[in-house]
């Protein structure tokens, strides 16, 4: 079978479509014929050598961290998944014609979604449901602030927050140019972080109450303003560090507001912990019923032979939503 390998090049790492042997199928695994995968910031970091995985890859390093496709084989102990099922999954090395994943990681694709939409959605759904529901314990009616709202995970954070009953959903972006599109997803107001002090605007919009939950995909540079933007007993969830990993923390204000700062990542989770994220998502949201409300925004689609071009498009940051690769 063919897979997109990450291989050394003169100027770092590149991608190479190569024939490799198929993976063995374990008793609790399923084999997936991959139809689509998405492009993620982690892909850029992996190629740059700055993304540390929880466990080093065994054998050739295959690109990709998610996949959607059709089940073609199941292990002897697998129940609830059968050949022919359409599934999406977080999957290390997902950019291959076939992959093997634990059955516990398989999420059924909503009937009205394409494989491309499924690949675009799966990482965002898992990440943002975990951040909003599990980490931040979002309650109906609370105000949510989402940084990098136009990104792939940002757009899905808006949708998930609405599904969980958020009262007001605010977002930031560096340009503010996607306001109309993001409002259609459920955003109440997009704040241009390059033109305004977002903390001041959040306090103004909420009449001094602040944001109950802040989902931060930017990181360190936003920490001081996050503290000012947060409500008393607010929860700040650090999902991404696009802007850097270090920021200044006002411990006095942290204590005065009784804030929680919660870090989240999948890299240090065990397989059982990742499977629990899947279980919580499937229990918390009926994806088929919410398919239209949670349909991901797909900015562009590339054939997987143009994976490098797709990653370059992601790096330019001119997209809204996700960039998808059609596999095969």
C-alpha cells in the first residue's frame, strides 16, 4: 500500500509517497480504507522536528494525525464496528491508503457528511468538546471567548459551544475579516485582536462580567489579557500555542478572580485516555442529530499527492476553517 512518509531532505524534512507494508491487525483494532485526511498545525511542527510525540514512531514515520474512511476489516474482539461502516478518527500516520486504529477511537461519520468533512471535523470535535465540556465544565448560559476563531479548531469551538448551550460566544482573530462567516456558525461578535484590546472589549460586551470560559489557541502573549477578560471563577483552557508558550501571569488577579488555568493536549494521554475523550464526545453530542449545526468549514481540498502544497497553504494562514486532503 502507499503512504505519505516524512523523510529527511537537504533543507529539513519533506514528504514522499512510498509503498510500505500494511500494518498487522490486532484483536481490538479496525482497518480503515482512508478516503480523506486534514492538514493540521501539528503536521508543520512534526516536519520541523519540534512536535514531541508521547511515543516515538515505530518504523517509517507516516504523515497525518487524522483520517476518515470505510472499515474494511475488524479484529476478533471488536464489537459495535463492522466492515462497511464510515468512520472518522484521530490517527497517527493517517495519511495512508489504509490504517489500523483501535476500535475505541472510531467515531461514526454523520450520514449527511462527506469523508472530507469528516476528516476536517474529527480533531476539532474531540479537542473542543474536551476543552469546553470536560476541562472547562461549560454550563448553559455562560459566556465563552474563543481565540483564533477563524482557524479549523476555532470554527468548531464556536459550533460546539453553541451545542453545549453557551449564552454568548465571542471570538478573536488577527484580521477580523471573517466576521460574517463566523456569525453564521454561531459567533456573536468577532474582535480584531490587532486593532483592539480584546480584554477591554470583552468586559464592555459583558457589562463588566467577563468571560466565564476562555478557549485559547494562541498561548503566551494572550495570557495577561486573558486574566483581565475572565470573569470571577472563570476557566482559561490552554489548547494551542500558536503565538508562543510563555506569558506573564498576574498572580494577584488570578487569586482575586479565583481563576483556573487548565492545560490540555493529546500528546501525553494514554490510549485509554484518548478513548475516553471519544466516549465523552459521543455521549455528550448526538452527531447525527447535530450534523448540520456541527458541519465543519472546509476552506480548500487538495489531492494527497499535493500534501506539501496543502501544508504551505496552512502555514500562510489565509484560510477559514480546515484544509483537506483527498486520499487515493
